[in-house]
């Protein structure tokens, strides 16, 4: 690995009911980037996820818990993590899912790209570039996901092939310019809004191939209602960007 030990790195994971995954996830995160801090943003999971994080944090000062009982949801959780990264003076913010669908051992590759090129503000872990793949999804689901991504990036004018995955590395100085409190999308749509806003600000984005593996424990939080809300938010984003 070539990333600089001088860079302050925060890994943020937004969780809800991930008690079955959180301990192995934290262990893998700490081994993948031992010098990074880890922030778990938990939406008051009723399954004890937060208690398990507290147990790990009691023995490892690099692990922190942000427990949220109000304004819950993925979009607000990501905004909270961005706020911590900015306020606490980190240089890079890494993000990934909390269900082990993303391999934490891929994080150093994303970080290296950003550290080694100061002109890059966003590194997207991509399922849809050469070398990227999805494991455990039926063919129909893979094609639907690819079509939705193509529709979104065309509609939003984004320079990436995977705009809906959360595994990313952000340069915190670029996030600070967005004024995160001004982000409007809720839920999964915030992932697209971040790219739209960063792209509009002139941030350079690149993609690194990753493998996405269907979760083995727990249940997906992406409901049909959430999917409909995300598509509606993308349409509003597209209309707003074209009117500016």
C-alpha cells in the first residue's frame, strides 16, 4: 500500500439491525486500514448493534459510535458522517455498506488512488467497470440494476458507471465545499445527490473495480417504497440540475 500515514482517514459505516455482521465487519476494517478511525452511525437498532459496537470501542479507541434516535435513515446518517469528517479535520472519508456486501480489504485501493493524485476528489468502488462484479444476484436483478444505473447517470449527467453504490472514498475538503447541511435527498438517493453536487462543483471522479457480494446475514433495507422514492428524487435532481 502506498497511502501516506500522514493522511487522517475516517471510515464511516451506517447501520441498522446489523448485529450479525458488525463484529466481523469491524475486525476486517481494522485490519484493512489499521491507521484509520472507524465511525459506526447506528439508527438505534433494536437488535443490539450499538451495544456490540460499544463493546469493541471499549477495547479499541479507533472505533466510535454515533447513535441516532431522531432524523433517522440512510441519507441523514451519511450527512452525519460527513459532518464528523469535516468537523474533526479528516483528510479522507471512506464509506461502505454495513452488511459485508463490500469487502473492507478493497478500501486501501480506493484510498491509494485518492492519496496519490491530489486532483481526484472522489473514488467510486464500481460494480460496472472492467474487473467489477456482483456475486449472488440472479441475472434479472443484475440487469435491472445495470439498467437503472445507466438511466440515472444519463439523466444526471454523471461521469461514472456506478452511481448507486456506497463504497467510495471522498476528499473531505471537496465535501466541505458542498455545505453538507444543504443536501436535500433522503435515503439511498443521497448517494446520487452527492455525486451530482460534487460533479457540479468541478470535482474529478474515478472508478475502481470492486466485487459486490449479496449479504449472507440479515435483510436488505432497500424496500420497494424506498426504490420508488429514490427514482423520484433522481428525477427531481435531474430537473433541478437542468434548470441551473
